């Protein structure tokens, strides 16, 4: 019997992007100002939007990186009734 070998998976780039996302989110959460200062809250919300935009970009990069070498199967399995 021949054994089917699975290819080695290397996720170094994906882990790097996920670490950057995690760091951005933690820093944004720890910079929350007092709610009584409107200008500080406005700046905080601007910062949160920036983190959100970077997160969306990085998640898209991770998705593209994972799908780059993957051969997708566009078929369904329909068992007999």
C-alpha cells in the first residue's frame, strides 16, 4: 500500500499578519480615553477606524495568501436518495 503524503504547510506570513492584527487591536483597546472628553473620544474613534481598515486589509492579504496555491474544488457531493 502506498501512503499519501500531505504537503508541508508553512504559515509564517499568515502568523505574522495575525500578530500585527492582534497587536493593533490590543493597543487600540488600551488607549480608550475618558468618555467625558469629546475631542479625545473623537480622536479615539478615528484611531479605531484606522485599525479597522488595516485589519480588513490584512485579513484580505491572509485570505489571498492562503488561496494562492490552493486548488479549489468547485463540485458538490450529492449522495443518492
